[in-house]
């Protein structure tokens, strides 16, 4: 993974986070709000750690894992394109909680 690819990964991750952040929690059920909050906090941690991590400081193994996670994040970004309903966005992103968790753990 190059610095340019890492920058693209960070951009995708930030775009996905923004999609989750802008969801109107008032339009969700109580259970969906809990899922939203859990997903939002994990996604935020992943974004912060991605912003703070330098590609050059990551091990080769971590760089390879980031490359795989980058592909997953890019796929999420593409799935979210054009979605308007909060429940659709939440459904996709809550299903990707493992991606956010993996990013946050890898970049600590």
C-alpha cells in the first residue's frame, strides 16, 4: 500500500463515517438508536486512529491488513452512494461493525 492508497483509504473511511454521522437519530426506533450509537462510536475511533497513524510506521503485516480493509471500506462507500433512508444506511454500516473494529484495533 502506498501513501496515496492510504490517503484514499482514509477518505473512504471518513466518507463512510459521515454517512453514519448525519443519520437523524430521531427517525430511528429505540433499538436502532442503540445500534447507531455503537456503530458511530466504533467508526469514530477507526477514523481518529486512521488519521493519527502514519503508513510508514505500520508493519508490513499491518499494511497488508489495511489494504484488505481499504477494499472493504471502499465497497461500503459505494453501497452507500445514493441511499437516503437512515434505516438503509444504518443497516449497511451496522453490518460492517467488524470492519470498523478491525481498523481501530489495527491502528492503535
